[in-house]
């Protein structure tokens, strides 16, 4: 099974320091929905792993989160793509849970749900904690220079605390293109 694990806020949709709290505030980043559709069409399954501490902080409720995801699924379907599942941590930062990234709990849940070892599975996000959670279970780290990581666009160099071997992409569409081209290159016999 070809699986890619994506962060949500700042990777698929516009992030906000005030939290994305409603479907009206959930706005896809340019090219992000097309990127997921492109992956799907190349045989990739896509799941989302996202911290949603706005729930634990009382900023929005499950109905609002479900409405945001319904909007995401609807817009994605119109672009010809789909997300197989959304795994989220509803806890506030001080709750001490095992699922809030950078803890690996969401990734462990994904591995269990799909019955696969996540070693080498590409995971992409816009923050260090997204990648730390994935690397803890053996995922291959990818960062997109959108959302929180947009500040690295100029220098194009990540701080040393990022996992060694992290791939850097301008956005989710660049990530999708990279994965697909890498896979095609691996299948093409050398002449």
C-alpha cells in the first residue's frame, strides 16, 4: 500500500495563529487539493494527522471540526481527490496525551488502522513537531515551505533541529510531484 501522511493546517489549508475554527475559516492553500488528487491518481492513499487543540481549548466543538472536514472532502472531491481518513488529537497542550504531535500517537493509530509498518512512509508538514512525530515511527520526513515553515523560504535551509534527511518542498503540489517522479524514476530501467 502506498501511503502518504499529511499535516492539515499550514500544509493543506491556510493556518491561523487564532486557530481555524469554522468551515468559513478553512481555506485550501493554492494547489493543495490538486496535489492530493494527483497523489490519488498515481495510486497513493492519503491520510491526515493533525493536532486540533482548539477542541481542548474550547475554541470550537466536534460539530465545527466535522463541518470543516466535510468542506475539505467536498472541495477535494470536486478536484478529483480524496483523503482516506483524518486522525486528530483533540487535546490541549497541557493534557499530557500521547497523540499530540510531536508525540507519535496519531502515527501509531494510522499504522494500526491500516495494518502497516510506517517505516519509509512519507509524511509531510509545515512544522518541526509534524516531522518529529512521523520520524519517531520511522516515516520519511518532508517539509513544505508553507504555513509555519514559510519563514524558511528565503534561506531554503532548515534549522539543525529538523530531522536529518528532511526533504524540502515549496508546497504540497511540489511534494506530490516529487513523490510521483521519484517512483517513476525507480521503475524506469537504466539504459
